[in-house]
């Protein structure tokens, strides 16, 4: 399309040339009539071509949006958690803006410009045919323009990526401030936040002004060069006319053609920002698309496992220069029963749970489920077999029903109610006017911490997983709910493996086995009956007020679970 549009663009200068040299010079009205009829066809044809070209561009935009957008979403979902955690949330958000940049560059004026550029040769060729006496002026100007465009490209690329970095760091701060708005309000942290925000905002403005002024320099150089070209062409042309080597019509046509020739080059200087953003966006998207995904397909479909988990000398550290957070842990958690993982804050319990769940890949050793290395399974298989209640229960905007069954949309109402009842949240849900259809607000903000935690437990129970990993499941629960959870876990633990990270004596009392971690290493492991007295002095009592004595009797030296920094839960029990 662009080829035809550009060929047709030659018609107007040729028409002008003919009008000056044949019609005006010889009063050739018949020639004029013929020329006008020809030009009318050309205008109609040109309009139809341009219109079709715009349609094609729109289709391109739509396809880019749909295909790359979908592909990026799928890819981000397939990335391992470690990769996702290695970048800020603003980085991942900006990738979706990169899709917009790619779409705009591929379907907007800049793409048409690229398609038009090669046809500059066509215009130069025609100038050589109609006005060879002045064509050499353009031969000198062309490399100058190309050099300016190339320089502006290099300068713009650096300025653009600096501006992006500062805007990303500002966006990260905003995202953090918005998600921590309650804390900011409660502690009146606005004073502390303001200088941070102003710093980042000022940095971003400074970069953007710098980039803007660089753009201005090059676009103004481009405009000056265009003017100089017109002056040079007209001057050299006038001399050639005086010397009878050129006609007036040819000079006017050459001026028009040089405008068409230099127009795209001039635009290239100003549009370079679009190209550098496009290039950088494509590079970033390419990096994400080329980074390894989690396993998407497992060779053999395994039946539901019994739930024996083995950590075989596993080690893990968050970065290469850090000490291992989990250090050669070697434990076997037998199928069925409730098992506990205890240890001080920061001893690596949560990290170990994530390794057992396959969220992180151990740097050494392996995790086995019923004797099979879990790295051969896909994330969705593992999620089906291993239920997980994280320390901070994240729910999503939507109804209670959707939040509980979103892992298994095919779950029946019976399964849903069974899971909610087991998690001790069914009565509370049906007590609300909309019951299971109640909207819980953004990230479950309309619920209390305890309600959110219980819904997260119900969510983990749907689908009947063989293993259930719970990270501090009673941290937001009241005493009664904790007792209910204790009964639930005992019940679930009859035919499933339940592993809990907890400091709660109520939950510890029902554990069959216990693993105590200290600085990422297994300090003690074995039957709870034997380990608990070594940790707490006497086995914790499960009911009644006297259970509170356990934490008072902790022996910090031999007690990895004792929280000497004053764990609030421990304090409250005192
Ligand atoms: P626990 O659950 O026993 O309190 P964690 O497993 O959460 O301990 O953390 C163990 C150690 O790993 C801590 O020292 C913590 O600083 C570090 N850690 C936890 N998460 C990350 C992370 N995403 N990046 C870097 N270090 C982390």
C-alpha cells in the first residue's frame, strides 16, 4: 500500500511541472483539462489506498493487543515465584504498558514512516530525472540528515531509559504507599513519606525535562536543516535557470519533491523517541518471554499421592551472596497426621514450607512427594495435591464463594460448604445478608483478619488435597476459633498430611511429629511427645486456662521456638 501511495505522491510535482512548463508557457488549456482528469483519478485512488492502509494498521494494533497481551499474561503466570520476587511490582506492571508501546509503534504514524522511508530513493531518482542540475544539493543534505537522526537516536535511547527508571521507582513508592495506607494514616507517616516522594518525583521531572530538551535540540536542528535545504535548492536552481539548464517548473517540482524526501527524515529525528521506547519495550518483553517458565506439562499423570513428604538435604538462599536460609535440611514427614514446624522468627520455617510446596527450587537436594521428585510435576498438579495457607492470607475482590472455589471452579456447593464448615467459617458466612455471594472488597478489605484467615483455610481445603501446609494458621484467630481449628486439623489429619508452622500450644498439642528449625538447620526432630518436653519443659496442655503456663516455662537456650523478642502471641498467653 505504501509503495502505491508513494508512487502516487510523485504525481503532484509532475503535475505542477507540466502546468508551469506546458500549460502556462504555451497556454495549453486542453493539456490542463487532461491533466486535471488524470489528477482526479489519482486523488480518489490515493484516498482509497490510504484508507485501506489505516484499516490494516488498526488490525495490526488489535492483534498486537490481543496476542501479545495474552501471551504476556500467560508468561507472567508461568514464571517461577523466585523470578517474580526478584523484581518490584512496578516492573511487572510496566511490562503491560510495554505492550501498549509496541502496539502504538507498530500501528501508528511511526510504522507508516518506516514504510515510507525507502521510497525517499524514488523521490531522489525523480529529482535526478527532472532537475539534474540541482540534485547534487540533496545528495549533500541527505547524509547530514541521516547523521542527525542517528545521533538523536543514540542520545534519546539513554535519556529515555533514565526517565523510565525514575518513573518506575516513583511508581513503586506510590504502590507501596497505597497498599500501606492504613499504617501511614495510623502512624501519621505522611511527614516521613513526603521527602521520599518529593525526591523521586523531582528526579523523574528532572529526567523528563532533560529528555525533552534533548528532543527539542534535535527536532529544531531538523527544522533548520529543512529550511536550509529549501534555500539551497532555490538558490542553486535560480542560477541553473539563468544558465538555461533548468526550467521554472522543474525548480518548483524539485522543491516539492525535496519536501517529500526530507519530510520523513525530519520526522525520523522527532519520532526517534517512539522508536527507542519501542526497541526498549521489545527488549524487555523479549527478556521476559525468554526467561525460563515453570514446568507446564508432566510426562506421567500421577494418581492422588498419599502425602509423605521428604526433604532430602535441601538448601536454599535468596541470593548467591547470602547465607543459606534453609541449610541441608533432611526430614521425612510421614503420610497423615498433624506435624509441626517450629523455630524462632527468621529461622526459615516459611521458606521451608515454600520449598516443600515447590514454590522455590532448592539450590541443593530435592523434595519428594511419596518418593517422587516434585520438580517433575506442574504447578497446578502440586497445587491440587498440596493445599497451602500462607502467613498473610491474600484474598481477591469478588464474592466469598468465588474466593473459596477459585482454584476449583467445578467444585460443587456441597464441597464448598464442607470446606467452609471445616474451616469454621460457614456459620459466619450464612449469617451475612448475601451469604456466600457477599462481596468482600478489594483484597478482602471488608473482612476482619481472622475471617480472612478462615476463608483462606477453607480455600486450601477445597479439592481435597493430600497435604495441607499451614503457616501460622491461628495468628489472627480467637481462642474459640483456634480450638475449632484444632478439631478441624485433627479431623483432616486422619487421612491427610498436615504440616503447620505454629507457636500455639493448642495446635502443638495435637501434633504427631515435630521439627524444630534453628538458623535454617534442623535442631530437633522426632515424635512431638519427646520433643515438646525438651522445648517447653512440660508438654503443653490443650484446654483450659492452665495451658498458658507453657510459654512462661520456655527455656530459651534449648528452645528454638521460644521467641525472646516477645512474640505477641506468647505474651498474650502469659
Ligand atoms: P520464619 O518463617 O522462620 O520466620 P522465613 O523463612 O520467613 O523465616 O525467613 C528466613 C530468612 O530469610 C529471614 O532471615 C529473612 O530475612 C529471609 N527472607 C525471607 N524472605 C525473603 C525474601 N523474599 N528475600 C530475601 N530474604 C528473605
